[in-house]
């Protein structure tokens, strides 16, 4: 093919993925918005909503009653569809929560332990730019609720009946009908809604920049950039299916990243041909065509090169369309989520079949994980000593080595020597 959609690379030429989640210019502009909302309160929030979201006076704070009415107004098939998706997300999250145990460990003179404690209030952002995403409402708010969060607030720039109904089904308490950096500032600093302890959810570069700016004042899940998919395929893979998987990711955003990694050179031409055919009838072809050149087609010589390439890219989604997918999955370390086998399409994960779809991008899978109940809880340690005399001896000695005499004396008061 004269002009392939994907750049052709050898494994040795694949760069380490470390794309910045947000550029410096966006971060500077977002900082001004965050400061404006933090300092100016509701008036500033609505001014930003008018300027950036096109808000024109419609209700922007929706209560539980509003959400319930939206849910009741949905046609039965759509409501049942959202409820089924929510149930699957809830089931997975409940299994995760069940795996988090409180512990107690004997220590000299007593017992120590930790308790898993949920945060009190979560802000869940749900995009609604090119496409409203009720699935993101479900992914974030359902998971927060299962984790034990008391108050769940959804923010979205498009508080349509569909999004409000999804919030009701997810168990949210309220919806803030504002988007962008101004919504993140409102959730962080309590403008128009109570201040949150953690802010989660996907969004555009303005949302990501604002999350970076408020991190430290509140917890955030991650700095997520454009969507990513790496498909590992061998000669058993169907080129048309590989192309379909790539396009499903490419249609998200012109900045999306897609790649195919293989040891089977003929597959690459077959995938390119399938991409061309499928783009002819794809309604979102303009977006997909814009994003495909961001990606690559990587030809590897060995299985070790395949694994090394995947771990270097550390993608948001890793699709393993190979014969022995379980073996390969066990070797690949860096991926936000792994889809094992050609039938386990990444798009199933987008809509609640399995884990969460809020995942690290830009190489973040090397050091962090996707959204889960762990995002909404803290592990709080505790200590209870009945007879501290044994521990006091060592503690006092270590304190004096470090030159902290007051520490030593405080310990010795518990041993009868102070």
C-alpha cells in the first residue's frame, strides 16, 4: 500500500511512550480558569460555563429528585440497558471491595493493624463533548458507591435526561451541569456543590490540566490523555477484526493512539486493506482518519521483542489476538487493562463487561492502575499497646541515634523509666 494508515516500525525503533497528558499552554490557561472559579465562586463558575460550555441559563444543579424523574422518563429498553451495565460494573466492584481486608498484626506489647476507610465525598466527571458518555457516569459513580463513599456528585457539561438518568441508576446524589476546567475547580473547592475529597473520571485536555492543578488539594485518580490501544496479533488473527478494533479506538479522538504489533509481516498489509474498506462506511471516519497516523505497525522478530514492545508502549488497552493469549498475558507487565484472546474485544471493557474503563494513558500503566474501589478508599493504620515496655527500649535507643531526645523520653514514660 502506497500510503499506509499506520507508520511501519521495527521493534528496536519503537519509542518509550511518555506522552504528556497535557501541554504547557493548556495548563497555563486552565490555571487561570481554576483560579477564577476558586476566587469568584458561583458567579465565576457560571461565567466560565457560558464562555466555554455555551450555558444559557438552564438548570445547572440537579438534585436526586431531578435524577429520579429523568430515570422514569427513559424508555424501558434504554433504562434496562443502563441498569444491566450498572449491575455488571457493581458486581465487579463488589468483588474488588471484598478483596480489601482489615488486618491485625501482633507487635511487642500489643497489636497493630489497618482499616480500609472510604472517602466521604467523590466528584465523578463524565465527558459529553463529541459524544455524551453515560457509560462513564456508571463506571465512576457506581464504583464510588460500592467503595462506601457517602456523597457522589457527577459533573458533566451536558446534563441531558440520558446523563441524569444514568446518574440516578448509578446512585449519584447530584449532578453539576458544568464541564471543563471550571467543573473540576468547582468540585475541588466547593463552588455550587460541596467540596469533594477525590475527583475521578476521563475528560479532555482542559479537564486533565485542571485535575493536575488541584491534585494535592484533593485526590485524583490519574492524569489521563487521549485513548490508546495496542493490538498484538499473529497469523491466527482475522485482519478485519484487528482493523475493527483499531477503528473502535481511533474514532474516540483525533489524538487517539492505535498500534498493531506482530511477528507476521503479511498481516500488516491485510490490516491496512481492511482499514481502508471499513473506513468507507464508518460514520466517524473523519475522526478515525485523523487519529490513525498517530499510531504504528510494529514488526517484531521474536516473542521477546513483542513483550518488550508492549511494555515499552505501556498502553491504556492491550488486546491479545493470538493463539496462546494466556501465556502472552502472563508475560506483559505494563497495560491499563488486558483483553485476552481475539474474542475478548476491548470494546466490551468500555461498556462494563469486566473491569473499569477509566485507565492510565501516556505510559502511565508503568506505575499506576485504572479506576477501582481502591481509588475511593484509604488504608488507615492503627496501634494498640497494653504493655509497651519492650518496644520502648528499642524506640528510645533509635530516637537517640537520630538525636531526637524528646522522642526517647516520650517512649520511656510508657516503660516506667521516664
